[in-house]
């Protein structure tokens, strides 16, 4: 089985490379943006012609949430045109596409966890482009899975955990917002679930699903302040950590107040166990 991974230099791409040796039954093809530029259809076609993948995991994305507000065209090209190109070549080569999306497709006003049937209503350019990318795939392909995730971190790449550890080495005091609620996602846990989805994809009840959208994050919920507090606790770092409201830390892009995702569907359909976010954070070696 050949599985092609786009965006291999990002933290999810690196997490997939980290676990790849555990899956000798899969031939992984890891492509960074230089090898496979998803915004270039002819490049996509050439790579798919060469490898003829059974599955494609698209981890390539424009993820600079605030910067997207000032460069929407770039965000659109990567997050909308890119998935559209991949969907078109996947259709030609009968490749199943696993596409990563985000909690930012929701506006964050719901008072309980979001499930896959909730109406998307993004309030940022980033969220809008990620939703449009989903829609392009759904319009073109039958064989796809869209996986919405949140607050991804890992030992690889750039992320909130690494930023907090860096800032703690530079400062005695930090202020972190405490009124945005969501769930951290260990990128290695996410990578494992993507492989599980591929290995279990041939089951008829999965093939016949009406909706191919799934939520995945770790279990539980917290604020960014809670997340930072736990990072410092696990790493035995003493710092003056101050909770602040979002209004005290204005950003160009509006964040969802609540972006907790309901994971019941992915647990049921793919029979996956989901780790609590605090337990997954503990196993990271920093």
C-alpha cells in the first residue's frame, strides 16, 4: 500500500515520519513543498503519475492565522486551490484523500462540543479558506476523509508548547488568555489515527458513510492558560503565569471562544481510543 504525505516538513508530516517505521505494511512517500507544490496542478499530476498512491494524506496548509487576515490570496491559494488540485488528481488515480482541517471552521459560540453535523461559520480568513478547501474536495471526490482537529502541538515544528518553553527561558512572567476553550492535540496521536483510518478504510460500513467528515483531538478541554500551566508543570518550570481575557490580547484574526470537538463519531466508526490531553502531553520529550 502506497501512502503519499504532503507537507512532510510540518509538524504533522514529521510526526507521520516518526511513526512510519511502526508500519512496514505501508510504503510512505513523504513530499515537502519543494517536491510537491499542491498549488501547482501539473506538479501534483507528475508526482501522482510517478507514485500512483493508494492514499494521500494532505498535511500541507497555510496556518498563519493572523497573517492570513493581511494576505488572504496566499491563504486561499494554499488552503483552497491546493486541496482542489489534490482532489482532481486523486480522482484520476482513484486515490483516497485524507485532508486535515480545523476547529476554526466554527465561530465558537456553541456552549457544548462541536460535532460533525454542526453548521460551520468561520469568523477568520484562515477558517474561511479551510472550509472552502473542504467544500472543493466534497464537490470533486467520493473517496475522501476530512479530519478537523485543534490546537496541534508536538516535539516537531513550531507550536504553542514550544513557544511557551522558549518564552519561559527568556522571561520571569507570562500572560496567557484563559477565556478561549478547546482541546490540545498531540500530533503523534493524530498521525496514529490517520494510519488507523487508512488501515480500516475497506470496511463496508465506513465506505457507505453519508458524511466523511470526522473530528479528532485529544479528550478533555482546557483554556490556553490551563494548557500553558500544564506545560510548565510537566517540565518543572517555575514562572509567574497570569490569566488574561482575550480582550487584553487583541489579534488580527478572531478566535473561537469554544472550539471543543466531539470525538464520538471517529471513536465509533474507527474504534479508536482517544488519550486525554494531559496524558498525551506528559509523554512528549522536550
